[in-house]
């Protein structure tokens, strides 16, 4: 998956915007599991807490589903 480093603004917003763009481009499809939190944070160049903040962001709730113990999925 072609994740890019996130520019410094509000990191969580940048993460959500990048995931949203990948969904709109069809690179990420509904039901697809994202890489692990550790791998995703490394690929995007953000901390794991910033990634978690993005995932629980109300804007991301329509895009992503978090399944405890199973991972993060595209809604």
C-alpha cells in the first residue's frame, strides 16, 4: 500500500485525509484490513498515539472500523 509520510499540521487529520484519499482512489477497498498499527505508523512517519487518535477521530469513524484484537478495517 502506498502510504506517504505525513506533513506536520494536525497529524491525526493528515492521517485521516491520506486514508480517505486511498479509499477514493480504490487502493483501499471496503472490508480490507489495514497493516498493523506499528507498521502503519512507521510507513506514515507518525507515532502510534497519533495514529490511534486518527482512527478514533469522528471523521474516520465513517471510513474505518476497529475490531479489538483483529485490527483496523475499511468500512
